[in-house]
């Protein structure tokens, strides 16, 4: 795959799946825009991108803020004059149950980033993606496809279920403009998303991931799938939901 001269925005690119995806696009000679909130981590990802490819455009921004979301698109167009690929990866986890009265609060917090920001960035990017016949890849979760074992992830799962629906709906609407839209639903992935949540990391270390493969994925595995779906090799793929979960859903 060669992404020379392609302009790619990756949100949530300061770590995890976003960082790995940004580095992989850079390796394929894309002009990458990395978006995140953690300045120190963004510097690390910038160095990794430069080591294998072009220097990325770094935008420190909160995607859930409408003004900052607009700035992401505007700065990209000012720098490169176009946009080919939008990877909506930014998201976070909060846990809570109906009994502990945290579901609604957690939903209100997460929906701004996990869903509303994706809708907003999609609307803002669409005029430019129409010009390039570009495409969008949204990063969701298997939690949005099925209620998994255990409690506490209902609010998170609802935001991802809605993201899956929006991805299909936008694919249907934008197809006539030559824009492809797809979504990836990872299962367990070893990233620092849990460090940014309210989950007890010590407790998480003792949890066995119930997958057929008895393993969790790496961020790079998800990144490779993103690149395939964004490439011309997947020209016939739109409105699709790709699951990369090591067989977790089979057991639930």
C-alpha cells in the first residue's frame, strides 16, 4: 500500500491505536495530521513518524470541543490544501452501573467524545472528502455490538453502538459522493485507554481475556486493518463493520 501525497487525519493519535496508525501511515509516505490532548505523548509519536516517513502536522486539540474540531479541519486544509482520509479514533472509557447511579453521568461524559465528536468531524470533513473521493474509518468496539459479560460498560457500549449505526448511515448517504465509510470493532487491545479511565489497573492485570485465541491484540494489528480499509485495495468496501477481537464475541 502506498499513501504518497495522501492527507490523513488521525484523532486520539497520542497513544495506542491512534499512535500506531499514524506511524504506519507515515511509513507509507502519507502526510499525517496527528490530533491529541497530551503534548508530551504527541511529541513521542511525532518522533516515531519522522523516523519512518514525513514529519506530521501536530494539532493539540480536544475533539469534543466544536471550535477545536473546526480548527483541526481548518489547519489541515491550510497546511495541505486537501483531505483524503479521516480516522476517528479518539475515545475513552468510564465504568458504572445502574445500581451505583453512574450510567447516565458516564454516558453524558463519553458521548461527547465517543460519538458526537465523530459526527461533527464527519460533517466538517465531508466537503473536502467529496473533492478527493476520500474515505472515513471509525474506531468503535465489540462492546457496541453485544452486551458483554460483567457489568459496568453499559454506557460505553451505548456510545459505541450508536457509532456503529452512524457509520452505516453515513456510508449510505455519502456513497453517491464517492466517499467510503467503514468501522472497526476491536476486542481487547493492549493500550493505555484503561489508564485514562476510572478502571483499577491492578485489578485489570488479574482479568483473563475470554477470547478463543487466548490473547489480546496489539495497536499495530488494528492499525494495519485501518490502512487496508483506507486503501484502494478496499475500493469496494463501504458500510462494513470489521471485527478484530480474537474470537471474543464467539464466547459471549
